[in-house]
C-alpha cells in the first residue's frame, strides 16, 4: 500500500488547478490539506491506472471539514493531483463507516 508519509510536496498541472477550482469548487490548498488530516482512506484506483503510472485515491477532510475524493499519482516524491471533488454519496458512506469502525478499536 502507498505510504503518504514520504511525500515532499505537490506537483500541479495548470489544467487541473483550473478544472478542480472551476468545475468542482475545490481549491489547491483544500486538496493538499486532505493528505495531512486524519482520518484518511487510501486506495489503488485500478480502473484508471495506466501501464506507465499507477493511480490512487484518497478520501479525507480539509481543515474546514469539507470531505473530498482525490484521484492522484506519485511522481518521485511528489503528489500529482488528477482530480479533486466532493465525495459522492457512496464514497461518503464508505468513509463514515470506516471512521466509525476505526474509532471502536
């Protein structure tokens, strides 16, 4: 599984900065906050992984409590965000279920 503790920073594509802000109303800073706030759920995005580059997703919250889904890849020790948006209803249910499960441990 991916270890996000070794992340040194973020790499942003000009198109994704604009797309995430305009289309999904997620600012660059909000997307980055998710990687440093607990709890998070990380997973492989097998559906979108391509031969050259493995893709992942993270479910988590911003400093303000906004819950986000972020698709990303790792290039060297940098996170390259592909898409950042509000979680879908199904993703939110999964996230809340996992949080409750983990809090009982």
